């Protein structure tokens, strides 16, 4: 058995490649160069590994080549070793190899290497590219040396490091992994099921579903993964990420999910067993007029306001759920639970009886933002004992913070899962609320409205409740003046409950 790199050694080795680019390109562009090189090296080393095993068994070079090409085809002259031999025009040699590999594997690798400016010698001279290639050549990245899970973890490490370094682009491709793991556990993906993320970023939610099914002892080879991502390089990273995690059955498309959904079945959207998503928050640039007459029938709840497309993504997800087995978990800012401008859509949503659980989480779990998050879990067909009811969980205190990063510890996740599975009232923590009561409250799903603090349960916490609701509102992400109508609605509701005359 070959010596394996430790996880720490692997991460240091991978990040060392990025440091070679410092001062040459912007940190937000590291991913365009480091990920394709890592992927190219991995493909070549795994190809060599398959070839060597087959040749050792048969001493037949033709058979060994065919066996190695079973996984991914690497055409003659397009291997890592060939590019390493290039003494000049290294960028051109890389582009030629990338194009040959994509052409030989069109179904799974089309566009996977992105479109970085490899031949721009002013930005990346031959000497720099040679240094990068020699750096990656220091270690063999075969399956025996670096198993899939280990390299996948290293890849996730790089994604986070790039997010930390670039900051302003981080939210485009990074979602808190401990929260993603919790969402996957809540949905319990199973062998044979289809998993979909309409705003998939680098594929972390899809990979988490595979990992959860594997953890539960399932055969993940029968699962199909589907995703769509607006940004081309991020979609390419998702494809690489899935391959490096050992996933073979996947389909990642590029484009706008709202304007041009990629997965259709005739005149309807394709439906999936499990949908996870962290949609972009309250985007303003989208075609609201087209949504009003959506050809895919995704506007059953109504047309969201121009300044907030959250309920457009929400309705797309609901429409993408299998009518029998479909379930979803969506990460949102808290405003979707109570904003006045979306009240009518929310009432229709609650009346449909698909909302199963609303989970309120603590601050800092959105990347680079102190905003509090919530997860909305829906099912196309809820279990009979949960029909007509909604579970609201206040887990705002279930968050840890280390080295300026917020995350959910294992005990946090297990506690939330226990609340979710118990589906019962727990003072200060969880409340099972009839859908009729929520509708009587004009569809307001604000967690603080239903999950009372222990002090409130004892009858002495009205002022504390008011203070906490105000605090929740001020943290609501997009600024308190932008949500003045929501503030008026919230204060009206609090006055009616406390007897205040204003």
C-alpha cells in the first residue's frame, strides 16, 4: 500500500499552489487556475493507476489502455506528463490537453476546465506555469495515495480558503458545510433517489446528500445528482468537485434557473425526490414580467416583488419536487417568514400544507454576514400525523464560533434533529402550530411569534418578547428602512398581542 498523504499534508500541498499566484492575479481568480490543474493531475494519476494495474495482470498494453479509458479517456498527448515536458508555450500545451480531454469525454467533462487565460503570458509567464506544474508533480494523486473522500475534503478546504481570500465573491460558491450537513440529515436521501440543487454553486449540497446516504449504509451508485448554476466557472468547479468525490452519475448545467430552467420533461419541469438549495438573497435583476405568465407553471403562489426574487426560487423548488416523494430544505434569510409584500404568497403556501418545519438558526452561518438564517422544510405529501401542522424550532443559540467562523457542532445538529423528529412542543425551543392558526395570523411564520421564551411562558416576558422581535427585525439582512412595511406589520401584531396603544 503506497504511503498516503495526511489530510493536513494534502491541504498544505494544495494551498501551496495558490501561493505561487500571489501578486500575479487577483485572489478571487485563484480558483480559475488551481482547480483545473488539480483536476488534470488527478485524472492523469488515476488513469496511470488503472493502466498499471491492468498491465500488471495481462502485460497487454492495448488492454491496459482500454481499461484505463473506462473511467475517463485521456487521448494520446493529453496526459499530465506531456504538458510537463513542454519547455515553452506551456499555457498553449495546457489548453490543447484540456480541449482534447473534454472532447473525448463530452457527457461528463464538457466545460469542466473553465476558460481561464492560460495563454496570456503577460499574466502567467511560462516560468510561473512551470512552477505550478512542478509543484503539483511533487505528489501522486492516485486513488491509492489520496482516496476520494480525502481529496474531496481537500477540495472543500480549498474552496473555503478561496472564499476567505476573496471575500466579496465567497457567497457565490460557499455555504456553511455544517449547516448543509444538517439539511441533508433532515431530508434523509436514499439509494435510488434523485437529488437536485437549482443554485448548486460548487456542488456542496449534492455531495453532502451522497455522504449522508453513504453514512446510512446506502448504495450511492444508484443515486442521480442534478444541479444548475448561473456562473460558468462555478459550474465547472461543481463538476470537478463531484468527480473528485467519486460521483459518476451527475448532470450539472449552466444558466439562469429562473429565466431558463435546465431540467424539463416535455412541457413540465423534471421533478426530484430531494431538493436542497441556498438561493441568492433578494435579487433585484430578474424578469418579473415573464414570471407572471411563466410557461412552466411556477407562479402558482403568485408573482414576487421586483426587489425580492426569494419566492420565485421557492416556487421553482416546490414545482421541482416529486408529487409523491418530494421534499426540500431551503436556506433563507428570516424575512421570507413575515415580510408583508409576500403575505399573499405565504398564505397560499401554508394553505397547500407543504410546509413541514421552519428552523430558526443563529447569526453568522451565512458566509461573511452576521445575518440570522432559517431553513424551511417542505414535503409534497406530509405524514398523516403531521398534516395540517407546522413545526417551528428556535435554535438561535445552537451555534459555535471559533477563529471568526460560525458553525454547528455535532451536538447542535443532533439536538435540532431530535426536535425535528420528535415534532412536539418544547418550551422555549419548539412549537407545533396548526396551519389554521398561522393563516389566522395572516400567514406570519415568524418563529418568535409561536415559540415563546421560558419567561413568556411564565407570563412575565412581554417586554422581553418585544425586545427580541425588534432585535430579530434589525438583523434582517437588507436594512431596516428597506423593510419599513414589514416593520409596520410587525409592530401592529405586537400591539395587538400586548395591548399597547402605541
